[in-house]
C-alpha cells in the first residue's frame, strides 16, 4: 500500500473544487516554491498529521469532442491502476448518468478502495436524494458540499484510515538497497537513459517483480555500485496510443517518487526546466527525497562558450531557494557521462543518510551563530540552547531556544546554507525547526 489518492468523475461534478479544498483549507502545505502555480493538479495534502499525495484527474483532459469521453475513460483506468484510494465524485443534482454508470463498472472491477463522494449535498432533501447512488454497488457513500466544505471531515477521516502508517515503511525499507527513480515528462529520454544504464548486458540486471501489475524494479550492480531502479516497467513499456500519455507519465512519476530515496529528473536540453518539472521537484522536496538533475540530449545543443554554465545557472535560478542540486549534462544515446550520473546519484544518497553527532553540530552552530547572531526583535534576543539531528531518512535539525517565534526565515536559510557548506548535503532537502526548550 502507498498513499496516492485520485479524484475521478465526469466533467463538472466539482473535482477541482474538492481538490482545492482538500489541499488548501486543511492546513495543507502551501508551496512557497518559486514557479509552482495554484492551478496544479497534484500535491501533498495533510490531515491529522498524515500526509498523502492527492491528484485531480480532471486537469488532464484537453479536448471537448467525442475524444473527450474516451480520454476521461482512459484516465479513470489509469487512475485506478496507479492510485491506492479512489474518490469517485458524482453530482446529487443530476443523479446517475450513463457515464457515471460506466465509471462505476470500471471501478467495481478494480480491487482498490473506492469512496463514492456525492457532491452538492447542501440541504437535507438533497442528502435524501443521494441514496440512489447506493444502486451503483459501493459500500461507502459520503455526502459533501465541496463549495462550503460540509462533510469533508468524515471523508478525510476515511481517507487516512486507508493510508498505512509511515513508521512501518521506514523500518522495512532501511535495510534495503538505495532506491533510485527516473522521472520527467514524456519523451525527454527517460527510457534511453535507463536502457543506457542497464545496457544490453542484461546479466548485471535482475528484474524484481513489484506488487502492482507492472512495476518492475531493476537491480543494478556494476562497478561496485548497487541499487534498485524503481519502476522501470513504466518507463520501458510501450504506451498504447490512446492513453493520455502526459497523464500516464505524471501518475507514474508520482508513484515512483513515493517509493524512492533519490529522484533523477530528466530534462530535454532543448526544452529546459518547465512548470511540470518544477511540480515534480516540489513534490520530491516535500517528500524529503534526494534530487539529481540530468540534462539529456545535450549533444543536440549548439555550443558557445559557457553554454553549460549558463544553462546551469538558469536552472538553479528557477529552483531557488533549493538550488544546491547536482546538474549533469548527458546524452543517453551516445552514453555520454552515464556513469558520472550514477556516481553523483550515489553521492547524493550518502548525503541524505549523513548523521552528524550532536557535539560536533553544536560546536559548529555556536561558531556560526557567534559570527552572525539572529537579529533581535523588540529588544529580545534569541538564545539557542542546543541543536540536534532528528532520526529519519532525510536531514532534519531541531534548534532548541528561548524564542522560536522570533527567528526569521532568512536566518533559517543562512543556517541551512552554512550547514550545507560544512557538511555537504548537496541534492538533499533539509528541514530546520526552532522549538521552545
């Protein structure tokens, strides 16, 4: 089990309103990540300290003719394959339509938990009308109004009861090999990169069948480096033409991001870093995953002096504030710098698992805070008692002090940058908390 929750349903039943409500109102983390717009269709949501990845399938249908209905059906199929929990939205004012029934048939055949969400129930009579939806054959019905938010609390309680506890995942995963996921938009060269890595020399690779129908993790063991490439089946599988490739690719990337330690984001040199990539980066950061950026098809770029350097600076500008990320220029076709990519990725994995002893950490922090103390606020001074690294799979540090509320974000960034310089956390998101002693 994982924790990807997909919202499906026919057009105009209120999918995106529900998405925004689940993402926004309930102290879901709002991204302060540059370039991440409000109209994205997936993100991290949180309820009662449990996080899950929420995706609104409605954002990926681009046509309004007959193809439109086919596209939605395909999406529902993909969502059912890839998600862990499906929210099936219907509209109480309209009742059951043919398209609803078609979706219901699809969803009933899947073995996934499906919650039927009856939207626009803002009066007692309408709640009464909602009972007709039981005829579709699902056990659980939730009457909500995504506009006013009534009923969403019960729905959220049910969603998180279906999501497994984080701790279980960590202990099982800790003794395993590093898990690397290759993500990115369609056609940027993910498959060519994976194939260049795994090579025709199949004996260095063993396919380990995953739990879902076609997740395949490939075990890579070469030049003394050993790791699992997560979900390479999604990359290698030739897509059926009628599948919405962009949507399929996004679902696949979300699934891989949930299950990996380090994400390698592949970009097409000619297209650069766009909105879709930034969304994936934001999600990797939110999930505390390591990140390596691979600029592929570099052989096709016309080179002037400093081209690579300028390109790198451009990417880092877009990634701010998290710009301490390795960027590698490759050509998967010519197998250029493929092994360099592996080495850098393994280095990022080491950075992510780095532990710093409390005594060393305090010695260092004392030094840099003496050099540049936190600014005083209304004549009050912040005094840090001590610092410690929290257990877990990505670097998190707690500063115990007298006035945590007076530490500005700019100062936290100063501390983070200093710690990055000192301890090498390149490619790894880092979290700093200030707490009352």
